[in-house]
C-alpha cells in the first residue's frame, strides 16, 4: 500500500515525529509549528503504514472542540469512519471508562454527572446542615477547594488537616459531599477522573483491558496536565504501550488551574529512553516576532529548549508605544486599528491583548468613541459584567427610588438575609399601594409587618441608601462609588469567590472607581456632585445599548492573554507592559510564577503573524489607584534592534530604560523646575503628584494628580507650584 501521501506537506522534523519507531516520543511543538498536523498524521501513519487497528489507538485532548476536529481530520486522512473511537478529552474518556466498568466503580450504569451548578447546590445544602454561615464559609470557595483536592488525587480521608481549622471545616463538607454522591450515584467532573484512576489502580482486570486494548496513546497539550491526569495516564499505559506526548513547556500558562509544567520534564524520566523531537519551524510569524519571542523565553530556566524560526520574510520591527496614561494608550490602540483598516486590513484580523480584564474598560471607551466595532472574546463588556452591574444597581437606586429591578439586584447582592419570602412581601405592598419597592420596604419596617433577619437586612440596606444620598451632597461620585463598593459588602462578597474569578471581580470593582474618577475629570462645565452622578448613569445606560459586534460583523477582538492561546492574528497589540501589571504583582515573589508570566508573554507575542505593537503607560489609573510603574522587565528582555520606539506627539520622552529615564528627569527639572513623579502643592488644589508635561518656555504645562481635586493640567507660568 502506498502511504507516502501521509507524509506529504510535512517538514523533516514533523516527518521524524510521525514515522519514529521509538516507543516513547516527546514532541516539543513550538507555537505555530503544526502540532495538530503531527498528531493526526501520526495516527494515520500507524494505521496505514504499521497496520494498527484504529480502535487500538487512544488520543487525549483538552477540549471537546479539539477532540472533534482531530477525529474529523483522522477520518478524512484515512477516508473511513473510526468505530469505537477513543479520541476525546480526559473527562470524556474517563466517562467512557466508568460506563464500561461501572460495577468495579461501585456505581450503577445510569449514574448521573453533576454539572458545576448542581454540585454547588449540594455543597450549599450540606453547609447549611452543618450550621456554617454562608458569609464566613462561601460555598463556592468550598466547591473550589474540594475540586482542587480531587485534581490532586485526594479523597476526604487523604487530607492532612494539620490542626488547621479552615482545612478541617472544608474537609467536613467534603466528607458529607462524598457520602451524598455515593448514596445518590452522582459523579462530578473531578470525580470522573479520580474514580476511573482508582479503578485502574485497584482492579487489575480493568488495567489489563487497557494494556491489552491500546497499542498507542497520544496526548495533546501535554504541558497542561494536572496531577490526577498524569497519574491516570501512567496507569492506562503498559510497559509495551507506544506513547507520544505533544506539548510545549514554553506555553504552560495554566498553573493557577493545577497544570504542572514539570510533567514535560518528568516524561523522559517516567518513560525511559524517550526520544525528544523539536518542532521549531514556525508557519505563522515573521522572523522579527520569533526572534523577540526566543530572546524573551530564553530567560526562563529548566527549559528543554528550542528556537523558533521561519522561512517567512523578516518583517517589520515591533512598535513600542510609551503612553502618558491608560487613556492615551487606548487612543493609540484605536488609531492603530483605524490606520490598519485604512490600509486595506480588516478589523477581524486584529486583536488587543491585556493581562487583566479590568484593562478593557479604557480600551472599550476609546473604541466606542472611534466607532470601531469590537468583540470581547470569551467575556463580557465592562458594564455588562456581573460585579459591575451589581455595583451600578446601588447607584441607580440612590438616584431613582422607583428603579425596582435595580432594587432587587442590589438588595440580593450580596445576600443580607432578605430572601424570596421578604421580597414577595415587598412586591405585594408595592402593588397594593402603587409605590416603589424602596417605599414598600420602608412601609414594611415602619408598620412592623416584618421581623427577624429579613427586617434587619432590609433596615441595613435602606440605611445605606439614605446614607449614600446624603454623602453625595458633599462628596464626589468616585468617593461615593468607593463607599458603595466597600460598605455594601460587595467587595468582600466577590473577594470570597475562589481562584482567579474572585481576583478578577474585585479588580473590576476597583476599576469602576477609576471609571468614575475619569468621568469626573471629563466634565467641562460647572455641575453639582449629584448632576455629575446622574450624567454618569445616563452615559453608561447609553453605552450599554451599544452591544458588542455580532458574530459575523467585522470587528476587532479584545481578550486576555490567557484566552489568546491557540489563536493567531495578522495584527496584535499587547497593552499594559508594566511591572506589577505584567508581570502581575501576585507573581513577583515567586520564581515559578514569574516564569509562568514570562511564558504568558511568549504566548502573547507568538499570536502575531505580521505586525506587533506593545504599549506601556508612565502612569496608569487601574483598580481605583494611580500607579507609576516602570516598563515591564519583559520589554528589556527583547533585543533593542527588534524594537521601534515611538512616543506621543506632545513629547514627554518617557524612557525605555532606566538610564534614559534619569536623563529625562534631569532635563525636565532644568526646563520646568519640577520632575516627573515629584510631589507639589498648589494654593487652591492642595497637594498632588506630577504625572506629565508638555511644551516648553511660557507655554509649558504640567499634569498634576491632586489628592483632593483629581488630575488637572496647569500652565507653569501661572501655577505657582511649590515643590515638596
């Protein structure tokens, strides 16, 4: 049989990986190097050239989409349908295993798979039965911890509590949860893997089935395997199984989800005499982009190592824009996109990447002003996010007591003892007397028609609304927003959500304070604090009407760097390259986390096919705070000859390196008499920090962020600023 067509269109290294006769192969597949092609062609080669039965080959992926695509491409290459296919995700294959060996698993054949919401509902019920207060012991946190233990292969009996009260308490919930699941034949997603792993360990007959059945096992995205997945894999394989692991240690960016990049290094120890094949030819990016990525990632230690290269053109230099602040950065992004479109490009060929979801707000505003359609990939627009809608609902009730939907949302987030029973009473009173829910609530309390926890929660809520109404008379909108977020309990409520979700939501709430500060500063005419707040509500209501671009509309993509993995775009803009933002501040004290941040930067860079822009801001108001962070260390790790530095039209000469920064500050002091970042005092506005400057001589202006009055531009000749 002629099988040469299987090797067509493969480069030498891809061909080596496909045809290798080594029992164990680790394929280090660089970004854009054709790893899926290798997986598919290797399976086809083993079937047609080596005569293996397709059903004796298992292929493991991480998403159903990837599994379906792989299965389709294999069948297309073999020109036949694969019967009893074992191509799927870890969870999908574990489910298939449990269905076949349900007796060994001590469950019924019709066991129920619990989705995340059902699992949470059971944990909430258990917590209530254990008399655990939801505010102190959030069920989502317990759910996250239980799932994390399962990902590590740990049962309730395996947990080392070490006398720790937190661990002891969550483990009690875990014990009760296990009993409920066992009694009712329930299997959650973590349990699929853990239970199938335990069957393999404890039942030699099951292990023999897989050892006899499967001659070859191939694993995609190997760098993303967690503890239980790797253990499961080692049990599935016999000492005769051919194993091909395909992955990239330089693209391991999910440590926070339990992925262990160490598994890539462990492979050659756990599977003896493994051959390493490197796929280094990139079919996506220009030489300049790849050289930047190679130089950056070379700063990580303990890599197995590879060097991406391409036969494509050298390409244009990477453009580095040094913005005044996040608004200037966002304007620049919009200008680049308009220029791209004017030169014949399509918006859908572009992507704007950021480390934190909260960064999207300033960019969204700039794109809306520029009438550039956009889509947020895998996420919501800023003002559509749950935590933002929760906070804004308080603001709406404060300025419009008749806004009943906002009343219902705000009084229920966070929970304060006002349940459905109390809400129904409020609705009945509202309907009976034709009054708002707010007034109905006051009536219930005044006439003592409600008591207990519901009454206390309702009273606290109304006191907060009344207090906020009085507060805004003497204080700014941004100060009111900060008060709402903290005093309502919203910040603490969302902070208790587990993992990245809680961190992201609190960052977004902090960014809402920034949004209100920026709005205050954009007001040109004299307005009272109440008028400013009402104008803000009008603006965001109109903004909410501008929905994201439809699925088929030509639109720029906005997404986090994590979301961008596996995607590619002709034009890529990476924003926010500043210390403490990227690399993220949470990673600064851990060498391993810092290396993961660098891998994330590597992933972001290698999304670009033709043109790459990177930006950082000298000052950034993010999460409600003004920061003056230096450029990211990642910028300094890219060779200077690959970078074209450009600056704002009003020259501030914000430096790329520390030496230039010092020289600029000296020059500024000579010209203006005040340095960037210096603390100054103004007779009317009080104390503040110098953020920026423009012009020279009598027309020189400085931008100062005053503690009490916000940010203002002042003409130096008349400002009479006092240096502190």
